[in-house]
């Protein structure tokens, strides 16, 4: 199973109403077909009343194995359903890293 698939499966524990896991490794100076850099956009009612740091901590706990090993970077965009609606259902684009696209 790919790292991306593992991440997607583990994040189901947060009962997302929207989940998008993007492998952005190709935007960084890593070997082809790497799974080291990810962007996660997740919408869940379980984030109601939680500050961003508490939301992030929930994901870090679920993805502890991946973060301790193969995953080098994880961009998190975490919303309640109301926040997601207010954002126009859009999250920020990721920049290329220095040396990305080599």
C-alpha cells in the first residue's frame, strides 16, 4: 500500500466530509516517484471549537508512524464544514521548494 493510501485510510478516523491528500513530492528535490511531501485538506465536524494547533495535533497523532519515517513534510489545511463553506471550498496553493523541479 502506498504512503498516500495509508494517510487517506488513517484520516478516515476523523470522519471527514471532504478529504484530499496530495503527493507534492514532485515539487521538491527528491527522487522521482517519492512519497515524502504531502498536502492534506480535511473538513470535519470534529474540528468544531478546536484551535488550529489542536486540529494539527490530532493529525500528528494519527500519522505518527508516517511522520517518524518516510514523510518529510506535511502541509495541513483543516476546516470545519462552516469554515470550508466560507472559504469557497478552496485552500492555498503550495509553493515549489527551493531546488524543486530539478
